[in-house]
């Protein structure tokens, strides 16, 4: 599939979650994309009070009919050719996800150069946080439509139905995705590095295989929500019009790590004690400069 999005147009239709408080989904993806020169049209799959890592969350989940109706409005106003990119993230309903498949096809008809960046958000660290019925829809209907895929290690295992416990298994999984027509696959983090190091991987069809070692920040049990969503949006922005995929990978990780560093620094005793969900919200707005001008400290290793 082409990854040559339409020159001149920089507009993203972003279908993912919305939270009133905090930074996940469209709330964490929109600002970085705008800072990096993109118009962003957020279409919300849910509207929650806050992310699901708090003790409670409230709000409506959008269904496939609502999605179809909103998209129809865009189509009837002849807005579809304006999109250079589609970005999808958290979707909690299999029928809503299936409808996204129709949307990709319609957007491609309107703009054959459209680039689809798919973050197949299903779970992390062995925990599924969407209904299991989404898995076959992602695997059989959605993933073959994507140009760029940004799963985490657990999502790779779910999709390929194979454990990924070694670097060799990573590249086998990458090939599984490439065989399904996906040009660029990035595993945003894995536990395959040395202790205290997260290892990220990238593979392109007939292109480089890359890895970046990322030192884990904060206390060992410290987990941030929204980092995968931020990764996908940064990767979309930096990959637009770039021929240097290693540099895209490095810049994405650089900004992500800078946001996490700023978030850790603001925690009570740098996150080494109990931390409330609200304190762990990413310091996104405060990291404006690091998003606009990433300082690359961690270099990609080429492995082929």
C-alpha cells in the first residue's frame, strides 16, 4: 500500500476515545498533531469523565449508527478528499470497529493517497481491556487496510496468536503483518530489553529493521496511560513526507520520553511512592517545546 500521502494536505480524521479530564485518546493525540502542523478532526468513540485507570469512570459509548451518521455528514458535505490521514485508537465495540473498515474504504476512494495509521488498542501486560470480539475484526477486517500499525507487545501476541518472547519472534511477527499488506509496523514498547530497559522495534517492507532501547523512567510499578496514543500521533506526524524512517522513529521516541520525563519530575517524590491516577496524567501541554523540536538522545540500531 502507498505511504505517499497527498502533498500539501495535512488533515487527520482521528477516531478514538475522548475524556473530559486528562490525556488519553483524542485528548492526547490532537495537541501534538496540531503543534506539528496538522489540522485534526476528532471523532470520539466514547466520551468518558476520565480514563478507565481511575477508581470510577462515567459516560456514553458511541455506537456504529452514530459513527455512520457523523461520517455521512462529512461525506455529504464533500469533505472526504480533505483528509491526508486516518488515525484510529481505542474503540470498545466490535460493530463500531467494523464500521471503521467502511470508513477507510470511503476515505481511500476520495483520496487514494490517504495514509491509515492504526493503533489496535486491545490491552497491555497480559490484560485485555476491550471485548474479545474485537480481536477477529481487527485481525481480519481492519489490519489489512492499515499502512502503519503501532501495536504493543501484547497486542502483537493477540493478533498473530503467537507468543513474542524473543527478538526472533518479533521479526516473525513483523513478517506476519507485512504479508497482510502493512508496510510499516512499530512495536512501541516491549519487555525484551535488559532489566529496566524497554525495547521498541520497527520494521518496513523491503526496508530497515530497527530497535531503540528506552530506559524505564520513574519507580518500577509506575504506569502511564495514554503513552501509546501519544506514540501513534507523533509517529503519524513525523512520518508524513519523510524518507528517513529511522529518524521518524527516533523523534517519536524522543518527544514521548520527554513528556514522560516531565510527568515523572512533577510527581510527589518522583513516583517512588503511591501515586494517584490524576497525578500520573501526562504533562502534555507543558511539553510543547519537546514536541515541536524533539532532541534525539536515543538512537535507532539497524538490525538488518
